[in-house]
C-alpha cells in the first residue's frame, strides 16, 4: 500500500496497522473484518492483484493505465475509510434532539 495511507490509517486506528510481511489481500481482509464490513471482496482481490503487480511482477509490463487504476483504487479505499471515520465521530458526538434552534443561533 502507499506509505502515506498506511501511516494515516495507523495513526487513526493502530489496530489497523499493517503487519510486517502482511500481503495486501490479507491486510484488506483484516481491514474489512475490523472497520469496513462493506468492503467488497472483488475490490479486495483487484486491489491486491494490482498492488502486487506494480510492486513485484517484472515479466508483465505495468504501464500508465495500470498505474492510474492503482491510484484510483487507493483513492477509493481512502475515501471509504475516511467515511467510516466520519461516521464513527458523528456517532460519538452527543446530540440533543429535544432542543430547537433559536433565532440568531
């Protein structure tokens, strides 16, 4: 995964820190179990394949189209996790649903 994304996720939820030598697919499956139950299995497989291809596979050409797909997958995962964090923050905020707003407030 992108180091910046790894660091951001780790700072928000240390339980989601990527373990040494943890494969991308294992990491995303663990992330799904802990924080993102709506993370699609097909997304996990595609993300892991593309991520491993760009890092380790030298026999097949990895070009600009593939790089753009990896960037889009990373952006999608970042947005999903960001939305998850926002929902958690909202759920933890106390709301007084009985009060009505006053004029000028």
